[in-house]
C-alpha cells in the first residue's frame, strides 16, 4: 500500500487566493476515483523554497489518498492537469510505502 500526497497552494503566483470550490472539486475527484481522501484545509501547512538568493513561501492544502498500486503515468497526467488548473509551474505529488496497523 502507498500513501500519496498532493500539495496545492492556497493562492496563485500573483497572490490571488483560490476559491474553496477549487479544492472541494479536487477532493470530490479523488474521493470518486480512490474511494476516499483526506483533505487538510486548516492545517498550518506552509511551504518554503529557495530559487537562487530569493525565498518563496506558500500556504498549502494537502490531500492524501491510499492506493494499492501506483500508476505513475496517470499521476503525471493528474499533476499536469493540476498545474494548469492552479496556474503553477510545478505541483508536488509524492508517495511513500505504508502499512496499516
């Protein structure tokens, strides 16, 4: 089993916040496809990255789904679509092996 995490910014690169509906739509899509999703809307999640001498930060929403198998081609397509919808150069989707206790 694997845990997949999708990290989406709460605002675009110009600082314009995304509507709650944008995140709810992602949540519904994931729940429909994977039979369940956890969405962290209120978590104090902040991303920070450096580009040369500049620092950038984002408040982020995190989505998690659990899957038996990873279809990387599908996830690459999903990432490209999220980058388009959320007007991002790169959306982070990561996965890690996990076991239920």
